[in-house]
C-alpha cells in the first residue's frame, strides 16, 4: 500500500478487528458482518455497513471480490502491518521521525528506568 496512511474511525477499526479475526477459510460477506455486529447490539442498516466497507476499501485495508450477487471481503494487510503503518505515521507527523523525541514524550521527560534502557539497548543491538 503506497498511499498515505489514513486513520480509522472507531467503527472502521471494529469492522477490521472482525475481519482480521476471521480464519482464512471463512468467506467474509456482508451478511456475516451484519450478524456479528447485530449480536453486539449494533442496529446498522445495510447501507451504513456498505459505506464503512467502501471506506475501508478506499483506505486500502480490504479488497472486495464480486461472487455473483454478493461481495466477499479480504484484508489487504494484517493487523501487525496496520499497526506498523500507524506507528510510523505517528512518529513522522508528531515527532519529526525521531524515536528519541518520541521516547522523551512517552516518558514524560523523566527518562527511562535501567530495565527499560537495557531492553532498548538489547533491541538496538539486534537491529544491527
């Protein structure tokens, strides 16, 4: 996905969690998504769900494949890939691509304890 990262709304994220949670053998169709969310107390109209699915497709998170009169939806990226893109966007837009600036903000400017420093040093060595 070469497009700029687009943040998901709360509902879009809930739909993606359902899609990511389905096994690869399960065909994800509008009906199964509706049934899942009706079981969670959502009272969506079909047009509402279709709008969310179209947005997710436009954001590059799912693809829709027509099978006769129904559409089958597939994730175009894993949850881990999404989270990586999200984290990189936060780092880029909020911290000038600086991990140091991010860590300073995360720690509230108070620094890290010795265990956290050791864990980070170990992780940085593994990256080399």
